[in-house]
């Protein structure tokens, strides 16, 4: 599915040396991950429990953390699976 209202163009950070000509060429295409594939999310229970415990112990209402995992294409080539299996609370500083 192509959802143009949610999509935003991506850009690369400025650099002193460009490896390509940044002028747009050709028609606009959708590069959204669900455009061609059926996504699935798999979350390890231990990871979810660690994140929940960290959120309850944190005194701030908002905090930063990382959920890490792997992205794999299914055997049939029709879907992708994102498996989240690690939790990193990050650093305060």
C-alpha cells in the first residue's frame, strides 16, 4: 500500500564532498517497507519485561532507550520479519 500522507522524503547529511549529483531525476517512487512486503513483528518476552521494568523504575515520564533486533526476509520472499530481542536502556549523559 502506498500512503502518501505518511511518507516524507529522506535526505542525507551535508558533507564537503558529494559522491553523486543531488538533483532529482525521474519520477517519484515509493520506498516504504510495506509497499512490496508483508511485515511481521516478533518481540521476545524477556526484552519486553526488561523494558517495562526499566520504565516503571525510571522517575522521569519520558526517557530514551533502544530496542535492538534483526530484520529478515521470509523464505517465500513475500514478507519480512522484524525480531526484537535485546533491550538497551542507553546512557543518561
